[in-house]
């Protein structure tokens, strides 16, 4: 069995921890481990790492691979999408890739940012689904609802299937219901949450796409033919210009809408696996243990007389007093305080931030780069102070700046610095100045993290003031 | 008329903006201007700056003078107390000082951290009080209550005074009442808030202290004799060792308890002056204009659907959503979120922080020093990053550190740096390294602010790792 993880979410509802440039699946929303790490971990008892594939936006490709390094995830099993076109196209591309390798391939499809608390039941359900999928069915998991949830789609249980105990036809798919309807579904007992986990033969889903989503299906071979190894390291797969254009031109459809709701081959297995889509901050109530007053409190927090509240702190001290049903989420550059019942609307708050041009809506305070990360610590009229972290063995591009000089001080590890014709080896406590227009490069050839404090000087301090001459990540 | 401002408050109820080391009167709780600046400003139409005296804790002396620089406040009119002994002793010392200068002196006594919105009525009330005080009375202002406040003491209106229209004897002083009693006071109309503003002849209050607070009175001359100009600049007045010991040994009593409640000479003037003691965050409701949803919002805040809430932000972005009757106060190193009705209990939260040893309970993120301030921006296992601001004309002590080296980079202004036998003139963008044990000094001899980024290196990074050889502020 092959595993396909779809990591396309933006997770604006988990602002300020997740941001457009560092979405939910890459965060420790339900730690330890980021959501994508936990998703991979969950599959390993059934699917070996070399059989796992992953689709994500090209902007998250490097960071995603970094997070999966310790799992020995195969870099070229990551397919970087040039833009988001929902699940139908992503799944089609993956199925086409797989059938080219193995005509009998069975693939499981998994969202990257959900929680499953009962791993054993999850694996059992997948094994059962695999057996059914061998017969050409499109199998999905149906989660027995535990509350009248209005945020999910539902599957209505249909007739049983001959010789397949515990598997059912889907009578119909239903969109997110209103509160009254959701209560009825819960009482009736024959409605299940549609959790977005699918198991099928690659050949089966392609056959159904050919019938129900012809415009997508007809381009899949061409798109897969446009895949190439990314420039620089690490070598994930990305589309060439032609492939990007084609991909972008195709409709953005969910696999549910494009195929599942129309196919006669769909069956589902009720699967009580402790699933949660962790759709907004209040979902933490379902996945974390609460204190005796119903609170979930993480970080450097002192709480007095709070009830049913969620307090997610970090390094900064948070004092909370007399709160009820309130969510407080702190981050270095942005803070959220909201009533728990409005958690879903954090998305709207972020949209408003973006409209008003607040960078904190999209960009995290620590910005990930292929070589590591940087964090702005302070700024003044003509200076900018950053902490730069360079991962072991990594190196920034050979670059120059027209409008700023830079002053670097190594505070941890050892740096290899190229400045014009010279190379310097700096150890902790050493400094160097990089004048305007000097060609320079910062690298870490050792096995420990390198931390550099950078002070930029200039009248125009802008990330775009950069000329790249060489870059191992193909950013020239 | 002389003015005596008593600046003794700690203001823990305004955490995290006010802290033990940077109390309420030095903050812009109701800006523009800090509370002590606004208190001075309010007196100037009646009392020239050279007639204003100020009592405060010695730890706040330099910063207080700094804040009053632009008012030309006379430095040696600041009396620095070695510890807090409440108002009776502070007033006694001031009265003794004054009578030595001017036997007929009339002094007004004013808390440093209250708000008065009707300045004109305030000045008129003081003028009237001055006239009455000429006759030997101890005059206080009574504020007509506007709500059944349980947080203040009250004055009960007594009989009128012959030939003094609008002045009354005080029938009795009453402590903070319970809610029921406070409502009765409001209905009856003959109770007034006791606001802590007094006007009297220095001779009158001393005479009454002689009678009702003999143990304090008997030491006043000795204490005043122990006053001396502080070492280093600026030259405020402080007690010598003998004076400190004597001061500390005296009882901590309020002037109300020690004198006013016992004296037959007390009269009061009803004064509708828009007074507010700004005792906790929810008091901002009474002094700021609210938006159409009843919110008070300052700083970098995006608010959706909030009601009757107080959001005090700073540089960091705050997103708030669906809050009601909630207080959010952000600061660089600590955050408060509390229900408005629990504002009074912020004090308890801070006590708990202090018990648990959180430095954020007492120390602000930007630490004021006689020469300017420093702010910790980042730290790691063996480094500490600070922004140091040195005021024009100021200089740090000549010092050395046993356990750390320091690396300085000037990011704004010009620095004069002494390192062992050498002197360096650094301009913006220049750096210098100070090795362990090197005697060094950082100064700003120019008229612009100097900003230096300091990186400390070492295994023991501690403010106490300092040997001072010379210091213009007397800290050797």
C-alpha cells in the first residue's frame, strides 16, 4: 500500500501560530511533533516510508522535507504544486505517478493536519479498506459523530455490501448541516463524518476521474511528464514551466465534488478512530486533557480563576485572571484573544489583517529559508537587528546588497564567511563587517547549529535588496 | 503657596505596564504625559515650579527628575525616601522643610498618580482652600460621588463654618464602605470621596502632628537635619545613614489616620473637579472616551465584535475577537488578560508572580538607569543581546566584568568608549569588543540619543557581575 499525504491547507484559523507562509501542518498545534510529522508517524505501522508520497505548495516544500528528515522521507516523493487546485487534481497527479510505477498500486490518501487518537483502530480500518479497495471500490472512512457538529460534511449510510462485513454503500454525501439538522443526524445514528481519508487502487480512481472529471483526467499524463527534480538541494519534484501553466489552468475541485458524489463505486467503513480535523482553536478542547477548571494551558502562564479557557503561551509571561470560555494565543509578534465560540472566525480576522496590509497576517516572526531561518529582533530608523540560524551543512547564497552594510557576530557555532576574495572562519564571539556591494556568503560547514546576530545598516532595509550570484537552492 | 507631590505608589494593579521598579506615576496610564508630569502640569497655573516639592522612593528619584526636566523642576526639591512610611511622615518632613524656609508657608499636598479632568474647577478649589488655610484650618477637598464606589474612603459633611461659604466641618471620616452602605451614601448626598488633596499652613499641620502624632513629630527636625545633596548628578536630597535609620524606624501611618481623623481643625470644600484615582485598569472607563461599542482601544490592535473591553497594545499586533468586559494589556515581556470585574485583583496576580520568582512581576522589560536604559532583546545558552540607550551627555560607570566579554555596535548616534588605556570615538555602524576584565566605559558626549546593540558572551551572564571604578551617579 502507498500513502499519499495532502498538505495543502493554509490554516488561517490557527493564527497567530500558523500563517500563510507557515501553515498549520508545519506547526506543533497538537504536540509533540508537528501535524505533518504526526501524520507520517501514524502511517508507518502499515506503510513503509519509501511508499509515502506528499503533495504540498512549492513554498512549503523545503521546510516540509526538513521536518521529515528524521523519518528518512524520500525527497523526490514530495510533489511541489505551483498553486493550490484543491484535492481532485492533486490526487489525480499522484494516482497517475503511482500507476506508472505499479499498475496494481493501492493508495491511501490522508490529510496532513488532522489528529487520530486511536492509532490501532486507524490501522485496522486502513487494512480493511485495502482489502475492499482490491475489488475496485473507492473506500472512505466514516467517523461516528460524537456531537452535532456543523463544521463537517456527512455521509449517509446506505445498503450493506455483499461479502464485506462492516462496509456500506454511501446513500448520499451531505454538505455541512445547520445545527438542527446536525442534531437529527446524531440522533438517527446512520450519518457519519466525512473525514477525507480514502483508500483505492490508483487505477480505480483514475477510471472514475476519466468518467466524472474528464477535463482534469485528460491532462494528468502531460502534467506528470512535466515533473522534474527541483534545482538545488533538496531534490523534490516540481513542474516545469509548461507543467505549471497547465496545472494552474485546471479547475479547483474537491475529490468529493468531482468524483465521490457521482461515482457508483464508493463504499465506506465506519471507523471509530478518535478523529479530529482540529479546525480551529476550540478544537483543542477535544484533543488535550483539561485541568480541573476545564482549561488547557501551555507555556509561561500564571492563571487565576479561569474556566474552560485555552491559553497557549510561549516564552513571554502571560497572566490571566477571571477568564471564561476565552482563547489566548501568544506569539513573538502577534497576539490573539478571542471568545471560544468565535474561534471559527479567526479566519475572518486574518482576512481583515491581510486587507489592511499587516504582514503578521501572512508572515511568521521566524521566517524559514532553505538554509535555516531568520527572526527580526529589533529595528530603528536606519538599522535592523536579526537572529540568523544556519542549519548544519547549509549555506546562504553568494549575494550582495546595494543599500545596506551588515555586521555579523557569531553567538553560537562556527561560521564560514566569504567576503569578496577572502574567506574567514569565525568562531563564537567573532565579528565581521560586510560593506555595501561586497559579494558575501554565510555558511555552516559544521555539525552544530550556527547562530549569528546580524545588524543591518542603511536608509533602505528591504529583503528585496539582494543580488544572488550563486545559490545551491536555485534562487539565483 | 507651595505644592508637595507625594509619589509613593507602587501601582501593582497596573501590571504589566507599571511594575515595582517603574511604578504607576512614571507611566503614561492616562496619556499623553506620565501621571507625575500631568500632576505637575495641573498645578502650574497656581504654583510656580520653583515652589513645588516632591517626595518619592530613592529608587525612582533619577527617573522622576528626568521626567520633570522639561518643567525646570528644581532637582533638590525632590526628597528621596529610603523606604515607604506612608503619608504622615512624608508630609511631616515636607512641612518641617518648608517652615524652615518660610514660617508662613501654605502647602498643598497632592497624590502623584490621580486624574483631574476639570482643571479650572481644581484651581478654583485650591484658591478657596488657600484662603481658609490662612485661618489655621486643615483643608481637604471632598469629591461629590457619582457612583456607589466601594474603593474609596468618604467624608461625612458636618456643620457650616462661620464666614466661610461652601466650607464644612467634617462630621466623620469613614473607611471604604460595603456596596449597600456606598449606595446609601450616594443617595443621602452628604457624603464625599476623600481624595487625598490637602491644603494647610505648614505650621498648622505641624502643630496638629505635635498633638496627634507626637512620635513622628518629635523626629522631624532631626530628619530634616540629615538631608544632604545626593552623590553624583542630578542632585536631589537624600538622608544620610543616621537619617535613613531614623526614618525607617518610624511608624507607617496615613495622614488621615494619624491626624485628620483626630483633629478639630479639619474642614472640607466640596469640589466637583472630575477627580479619579485611576486605581485599576477598569478605571480607564471613566477617563477615556469609548468607541460606539464601549471599548477603549490603544496601540496596534485589530478588534472585531468586542464590547466594553479595554485593549492596551503597544508595537506588537493584537487581534481581538468577540470579547466582552475584558481587559487585554500587552507589554514586550508580559501580557495581562483579565475580566474587567477582576481588575482590582491584578494586584494579587502580581503578588503570586513575585512569590514564584518571576522577574516580570517587579522589573520592567526596559530597565531605567541614571544614564538611560537597557532592554534585553534575545538570549541563548551563552549570550545575551541588549539594546542600550545612553541619554545625551550621560555616561555609564567605568567598570569591568569577570565572566563576560561584550561586543558593542553603535546603531544610532556617536559613542565615546574607554577601554583600558585607550579612548575610541565610534560612530554609527562602528563596533568594538570589550574583553573580560577590561576596564571600560560607554558614554554619549553628544546631544543626540546614543543607541548601542550589546552582545554579551560568557557562561555566567548576570547584572551583578560588575566592578565599578568610577561613577558619576555615586554607585561605586
